C-alpha cells in the first residue's frame, strides 16, 4: 500500500464545480479531511521503517530481508492497476481505498506477532524478547482506521471523470528520449532512497547497537524537515530548473550512502541523514512531478506519473532490496553502501551528461513540434476508437 491511491482520490475530489467551504480564518475546510487522511496514513506507515530491524531479530539474513522488500514492491506495481479497475467498475473508490487500508493494516500488524526463533507466538504479548515491537503492531491499525473513518467526509462523486493511465500511451512515452532517461533516473532515485530506508537501521543496530529511541528520533526529525522543505520547494523551483534540482537531489541521496561508512557513533548517522536526506528528498520528488508536467502533454501525464512511480517505488526500490541484501551478506554493510554509492553516482553523472547533450542538440521549437505531434496522435487514437464504436452500433441497429 502506498500513497498513490490517496493522491488519486484527492485529485478526483478537488475537481468539484462548487466553491470550497471556508471558515472565518480562511482555512479551506474542503481539504481538512485530506490532511487528516494523509497525516494518519504516514504516521501508520512510519512504523514500517522498523521492519528490517524486526526481521533481524527474527534471525533472518539481509538477503531474505531484501527479498521480502522486493516482493512487497512487485505487489505494489501489480495491485494498483487492479484496484483502479475495480474502483472504475464499481464506482466506489472510497470503499476500495478503505478495504485496501484495513487489509494493509492487518497484514503489517500481524508481522509483529511472529515468534523470535523458538519463542511461542503468544509470548510476544508479554514482556518477551519481541515485546518491544508490539507498539508498531497497533500503530497502523489505529491510525489507518482513523483514515478510513475520515474517508466518510470525502466527496468522490466525480471520480469517474479523471483520466486513468492508458497502455496505448506507453508507446508514445517509449519514443521520447527525455521520458526514457527520466524513467532510468527515477529507478536510480528509488535505489538510492531504498538503500538507506532498508539497511540503515540494520547497520545502526549491528554496528552501534543503536537503541530504538534514537532510530525513532531519526524518523521524526527527517519528517519535520520533509514538511519544511515541502513548503520551501516552490521557492527553490522558481529559481532553479526542475531537472537540475533532481540531479542535485540524486547526488545528495547518493552521497549520504558514502558518509554512512564513515560514521563512528550513532548520532553521526542522525546528522548524515538529516543533512543530506532531509533537505533533498522532498524537493527532489516535487521537482520530478514538475518535470513530468514540463516534458509531457496533459493527456500523457497520468501515464508518465504511473511509469515514474513504478520505476521509483517498484523497480528501483525492489532492485535495492535484492541486490543490497545479497551485497550486505557477502561483503558487509559498509562495502554494500560504498558499492551503492558508486552505482548512484554513475547514474547521476549519466543523467547530467544527457541533460547537457540534449539541451545543446535540441531547440525549443523542436520540443514544441514533438509535443504537438504527441497530442495529434492521442487525438487521432481517440477519434478512431469513437468511430469504431459508432460503426459497431450502426451494424447492431441495422441487424
């Protein structure tokens, strides 16, 4: 379960014809339910960050841990289209989303009751070796349940008007070199992000025996920085082009992997993560969304966003889960981070070189012509489909 379904429901609801209700202090009441849903969703999801540490306590290897993360990400690619089709057919997007949240909460929470080695399952409810993880079992259940209850106050009456990603648009994306390199970029970005999120806590506990409270503070501080940088992202993108913000963001996310290997105390990891990941990730992702809007016409944006999400959270994240786990087990945690650092830096250099070469070889007029050609192809495809449907209906009437 990821935030793409929540974002889709948000976009569907804000397209209402009526004006949003506002209170005396100019707080947009229309968006209050969305704020509650987003807040509760990410609070519940934050406990999942400790899953790798929990798997370590279960006696699992880094390779097994990585495979589980990879399976999680593959399912994250497969299920959204299925859930979207169910939502479109049933015309009940809120019901589909509520069922998804509740099932995700049950699955995530049930993991915390797995016994540690020879420990009895029910011993986890007591003060056994696994009891420290019990709070994480109830966190998704409590907060995602609040999200489900808040869903009652969200309007989705025009959900059927949103334009879903189309497979026919994938051919147009594959023929645009900018979109191809953007897909490769998001794959590298997902790998860089996953390297820290999956294996940082594992390294912290293995190398420094870091307490859970310190790791919790690490998540809390980075979340606060994410909020601040989200507010500042508009100012940054007004002064710097999105593609260069993306390049710097990937560089910083990769650089932090190198500095992990230089840490000698637990608090060093906290400083590294706050200084490099905290100030870069949110702005980088918003820049990616801005870049999508600039390189694709409106008819292709939903498909391009889906491809970017699949590359980032699916292919990139899942690849790091498997490759990172195998490397961690074979060569050690520090060497794994060094190798990952090298891979991310090479990807960053390749993308920057592409941007420079592309800017020098193409003129703005050529880009406009490409966009017009894409829109023409989309319009013709739609026209042909409508024409085919009309001809079929005429045949049926004549019969």
